[in-house]
C-alpha cells in the first residue's frame, strides 16, 4: 500500500478528495439502486448494482492513474488531433443516438461489441477545454486579432457547441460558459468576448425559433429541453415537476440528521434516484449535515484547483487546471441546484458520486490531466531540491578541501630550517 501511495504523483490533497468522494458514493448508490433492482428483477437486491458501480470506480481510477503519468504538455497536440475525431463522434451521435431500455437517449452511443453506452459530449468538452487553453497560452506572446481568433479559436468552439446543442442544451450551455471563463482568465480582449457572447445568444435564439417552426427537422431532444424551460417558468404540471416534487419531499424528510443510511423512502418513487437525483437521496438519508458535507467537499476541491492553478509554472498549465477543474465543480452545483428547484431539470450527474460508467471515466480523465499538471510542478520542486542537495554536498567538499589546504600551508610555514641557506657562499669566502 505504501508503494502504491508513493507511486501517486501530483497534488495529494486532490487525490484525497477524489478518493473520499468515490468511497462515499458506494452508500447512496447502493441504497438508491434497490428500487431499480426491484423493478427489473423483483428481488430488490442491489448487490449487482453495487458491484457494477465498484467496477466502474476501479476502471475510473485506473484511467486516472494512467492519464496522470502522461506529461501534460503532450495534451497540446492531442487536443488538436482529437478535435476532428470528436466532431465525427458528435455527428454520429446526433444522427444515430441510441435507445436505453426503451427510452430515447440521443446523447449517447453504444460502443460496438462491448455494449457500453458512451456520452460523446463529455469527451468533446474535455478536448475543447484543452484546445482553448492551448490557443490562449500560445497567443499570449503575440497580439490577438479578432479575425485570426475567429477562425483559429471560435470556429472550432462553435462547431463543437452546435453539434451538442440539439441533444443536450445544458452541456452546451456549460461548455460555452466555461470557454468564456477561460477566455477571460487567459486575457482575451474583453470587447471580443462581448461580441462572442452576443453572437452566442443570437445563435441560440435563432436555433430555438427554427426548432419551433420546424419541429420535424430536429427529432432528438430539442422539444424536451424547450418544454423543460417552458414548464420551469410556468405552473403546468409534467413529468419533470413530478421528479422535482419527489426530490423536494426527500430533502424535507431528511431534516437535520436524516433518516439513516439505506432508509430513504423517496428512492422508491423518484426516477433516476441513483444518478441525476442522487443528491436528494443523500440529504434524505444523511440530513442537512450530509448534504452540507458533500457540498463542502466540492468547495474544498474547488479551492484546491485554484491553488494548483496558482502553482502551475506555465500559462497552459494554469488554464488547463481551471478549464478542466471548474466544470467538475460547476456540474456538481448544477446537480444540487436541480434537486432544490433552483434550475430546470438538466440531466447533469453528480461527479464521482452518481452511478454511470462513462460520466465517472470522463471525470477521471479530466482529473488525471489536472494531476499531471501538479505532478510536473512536484517533479520540478523535487529536481530543485535534489539540485540543491548536490550543490550543498559539492560546497561541503570544496570547504573541506580548502580547510585541508590551509592546514598544510600553515604546517609548511611553521617548520624552521636549521641550516643557513647562505652557508655554501660563506664557506667559499
């Protein structure tokens, strides 16, 4: 175990928080999955789901370990190479999609021969954030012109968002917000940021108008998220209201101390209780203290991301930590806000806690890249410490040699020659 811990490089505090969140996830997932087990198998035994979640966590940590070993500057080139591949995957997802247990899941595709479903927008967001960080760090030394950045930066950004938007509004909005934040932190000119935000709003309004005018042209989830926004701003009852009401009942039932682990009642009525609405189950079982504890862990992880970004020795490293770390926290806050009806239903999971293999694995990839940045700083610090040790050892050797030389010189001068050096001349005379 000690050897394994020593092999983990990078920020140990981030490692600790990630491990704590993953370990904590077993309890609410096991409890919330009993409803799924009862409906599908009639037994109510959620052990299968617990083992499946454990396997997904183990695979996720294996991915995390392998990714954090890769030098983070390699991801500059990787992001450029993967972006066209991601576009092809998004196009395939938009056209093909898949059906999971009879429900339309146009955000997902199924990996052939393995049967694992995969949400391509999560991979697209990671690649895009690294791509934006690469551009902003590369252009820091030269003045940025809007015309050049329009083709080199914003065209790839808008292509990615447009391919995600019809099937997943919340993810598209999250990606756009995080890219704007990266541009601001990367000191992209504010007047250009204003133009891009304005263009994004106009494009979204135009897309909504087209989707309403030609609903058959967008057969995926456009009608779903338009209806969610309409219902959130009105009092019309629908399926989302049912989910929110059950989530609010679960939160209210938990009180301060909670009903206790595994004693949730609303998990039997709340759809997606082990994924999208798992935070409501956590509060119901562990009370206000449990809910605040989970919230506090995400906030502390956010603080650690800020520290890691501050310590990064390059602008690219700083932007990568911010671009990959902040969306994880923002997604967690969005999930919690949906549970208390501060936001309409978005389908965003609670990172590292909700069940779901692909969401866990994509989060682990992002965390692995962040830890790769902190590992580089750690390696530099170790190299500097080792260099200082070598310099100190060399200085000690030099000082020792100087002391020995001084001692020998003092010894030579202290010896008196009894013979007179002028004696041979005196004898001749």
